[in-house]
C-alpha cells in the first residue's frame, strides 16, 4: 500500500513538473503579440531586434527598414523630450493588434547605430520573464523624477541575448520597493558594445520586496 502511495505521489510530481515546464516553454514560444514585438530576434546574431543589429546599422539600412518595417508595421517619426536629430531619434511603430511600440536609436559613433531602445506601453516584468526566463542578474540605481520623487530603477540582464530590460519603481515609506509581475517595464535595450556583469549586480531572487537585496532599505 505504501509503495503504491509513493508511486502515485512520484507520478503526480513528475506530471506537475512536466506541465509547469511545458507551460513555460509554450509561453516562450507563443508570447502575446505586444510582447513578441519587443523580444530578441534569434534569426541573427545577438544583439538583434527584428533583423537590426546595433553596431552594423548604417543610415541607408535604417532608412530601408523604416520605409518597409516587417509584419506590415508602420513607422512614424516622433521627437520626444531629450531627443537630438541624428544622434537620438525615435519612431512610433504601429502594430496591427496591439498598442504601438516606440523604437529609439542612439548614434554615439555616428553614423552607425550604437543602441536600440524598444518600448511598449503595456509591457510588464511578468511578460519579460515569461518570455525570456529568469534574468542572469539584476542591478538597481537610485534616481528622481522631474518633481523630485525618489525612484529605484532596475535592469534585468540577459547575457545570451545581449539585451537588458529596464524600469523603475517608487519606494514606500519603509524605504522598500517591490517588483511584481505587473511592474511596468519601460524598455528593452540592445547595445552594440558587449557588457559584463555590473559590480553591484545581484542574482535574481524572484518577485517581492527589494528587502531581498537590501535588508536595510534602498533609500538613505
């Protein structure tokens, strides 16, 4: 009797593990369209987004892409605050079945594009982790909004894809912030220059309070 019970429990554990693994694999293969639109493109060597590789994009290649984006998308120039024509340029990319995304290119070493910044208004931390898995590491840095509110910016790093996802949260009265699946992600960033693990980075410790990383609080 005991052996049958053990076999049943073992079988259930194996089934649950397979179901969880299968669900995660399926989520990564078939993310929602607004998530898939910002993810790394595995059809070309990382870092790559929709066939564009920072460090190899000259003005002619960028113009051709913008004139005829993939998937029937449409690109419309926009000039957000802080942009600088020829150095930092942005386009709104209209998607057929999701909110538009914004593509920003930075040309530090003109005329090549050194960085692609892809943002989507509905993107969340849960979306990114469901699609790409747990990050290799995460780091944080303190910042302030234009009104002076203290914020904590975070970056999730994916080494193989050469991309990081960034966002921010506002610490509460207890000097802590929280990372939840619904925490907004501002952008995925693809950089030509390879990066190493930042000195102050942490291994990913899951969703929840930043007390997991800073037991004494994130604000001085």
